C-alpha cells in the first residue's frame, strides 16, 4: 500500500502514454490503473510514522536488552558496545519518511486520482465520446 501502489499508478500511466498497444489492452491497463489508485495509504503513513517512533522505539529498547535476552544480547554487546546496553532499538528518521510521503502525494495529485490531469488526458484518448469525471477545470 505504501510503496507498490503509489509507484504502480504513475508507471501504468507512463506505459499508457509511451508504449504502443492495441486499444483493448490500453483500456484494460487503464482500468487496472484506476483500481490500483484506490489502494494508497498516505494517511496511514502520516499517522504510523510518529506512532512507531514514539511507541515502539522505547518499547523495543526496554524489551530487548541484556537482562531479558542475555543469550542474544550479550554477544551482540560484546561486538558492538553502546552506553545504553541495548542490543536492539527501533528508530525512525521522520524527516526522510515525510519527505518521501510529500513527494508521493505530489505525484499522486498529478496522476493518481480520477480527475487528475493525466487521468483526464488518458480517458479522453481512450474514450473520445465520454466526458471523464469530474468535468470541471481547464484540463478537459
């Protein structure tokens, strides 16, 4: 939901724009592309990134240390000593995650949803007698 579907929608749009195909295959790929667009999870990323950072980071450090998992942690601490004496801690670089999410939302606004400029252009080429929804704006 977070990587494959947001990448697949623009890729299918690019294939429709640049790869020669029969009209039947173009319409099939266009339909698949429209259905893939429903499986984006940007709102999940906006909520999940800080939750994982705040909840699982301290919890992972408290649960996996030399006292609770000595048989695993003690050899790791001997190889990689650290002042906190934890052998595992989940950390998240929020700024990098949000940067990718903002870039993905920008690409989504151009190509991802029905009614975007790219979708309207492709719809008009594939179905010349039909008006793509929504029909407002100058991109018709």
